[in-house]
């Protein structure tokens, strides 16, 4: 038998691309010159994915400014003083604040098309959850653009982002939902989490059961500059609501959990027979590269809780969700991916 294994998304950008991004932001190079560096990084990323033996690849998000802000790149109605996300090591990331009508400026299928032009492997496409984009809308509102209209526009845009990637031939579409666990830190009552789940289900309900088999949700406690924003939030408080999301696949951070068996027990309790669970078997925040045997043993443990026809593996998180994150090297990222692929194969042989 074989077990499916998939990457989450981002790969650290090479130094030449980071330099080009800085030059572009400073006006020293134009869009065409940046595109040359981005394509060069994309080709190298796909080549290195293939060298790991990965049966499914991504574009490594080489062209995205970040996993969350790509849809609004170029949107004029933004101010820089939006929601602040604190990480455990003290650093923060700040989202922009919406100041006028919202619409997607970029859809993820534009990245997918470029990747598929350079590989014959199945390509997975990551998109941002509607709930994450909802954080752009300020608490005191936007003059002339009420929250209900914003949410209508957001759900339409999020549906189109997923559907366009499905129609463009994505192997699967992964909705990044890292704000799910964070929401319990912001609002321990769970009301914000429930609102996030309800909003994302408005998007998912627009797809058929067959389409949802190719749509998944990724959860993790954030991963940026080797730090997390919500690892201290008990997973058990998230998982019941997580599996209320009407998606076919779930990519669940697990390798960095202190008590993975406890989490696996909750996954067994709250997931359904129609939901495939990809468990995280490599930790992008940990600089040490896992061995294939460690990955194998993590898979065998997961198989005690999740039936084999519903089990897969993944990395805990992307390796560089923000373009300027250089805390992990490309070599380390691909070594971890190779260990995941090899370890999953070892476990499949035993199972």
C-alpha cells in the first residue's frame, strides 16, 4: 500500500530572490526584472521538490509576498495600521487595515499556472482562508462600506480563489487556517472561532461533495522566524470546531506537539469517516532534520488512531510563510521534505 504525502506550501526564497524583492520595493528594478528572478526561483524549487521524490509539489510560494496578503497586493484601499499578531519570541506581524471596498486583486491560480508550466508532477495550491482576510475589516467599520457587504464580497472572492485553482488543474487546494488556533487566544470563549468556522463554511458550501474531496484545511499555531503565535493554546479546544469545517482533507500540525497521542485521540473522536487527515511529521521550526525512521514511527503512531484509508502525512507548516523569513534555509527545508517522503514510504511498507 501507499500513503499520500503532501507539502504544506512555502519554501524559503533563495538569496537572489530576496534581494530582487528588496530592489523592487525600492524602485531599483521593474516588474519584468522581478518576474525573471521569481521564475528562476520557481524552477529551482520545483526541481528540488522532484529530487526529494515528492509525489505532490507546490510552487513554494516563491511569487507570494506572504501566504496571507497575496490577494490584496495592489489594493489601494488599505492602511498599514491593522491587526497585530504577536509571536512567542516577541516579534510581531501586522496586517493592513481596510479603508474602502474590498476585492481580490490576485487569485492563486496565477501561481498555479506558472508552476504547472515547469513540472509534470501534480501541483497543490494553497489559498488563504476567508476568515484570515476578514481580520482586515476594522472594528469601527469603513465609511460607506458596511461589514455585511464586505463579507459578501469576501465570500465571493474566496470561492473564486478556490474554484479557479480547481478548474486550472490543481491536485488539491489547501485553505490556510492558522488563525483558527490563534482565535482561541484572542477570545477564549470560542465565539470568534465559531464565527471563523461559519464564515469559511459559507465558502465551502458553494462546492459539491465531489469538489470538496480536493479541498483541504491546514491548521497550525503559526510559524514565522522560528516562532509560533499560539502553540500555548490547547489543541483540544480547537479540534471539535475544526472538523466542523466542510472540507474533505485536513492538514494537522502534530510533530511539534508535546503530547501527540492526546491530540490523535481527539482527532479520532471529532473527525468523520469522510475526512482524510494528513498528520504533520516534520517540524519546520526545529532546525534539526528528522530522520526517515523518526517520520516512520510518527506515522505508525498515527495509524493507531486513524484508519489507513483516511491517513496521510505532511509537514507541520510552511517553511517560510512570509517572503522575508530566512530563519530556515532552503537546504534544511528540502532535507525535511525528503525525510517526510522517505519515512512515509517506510511506514507504508510496514503497514
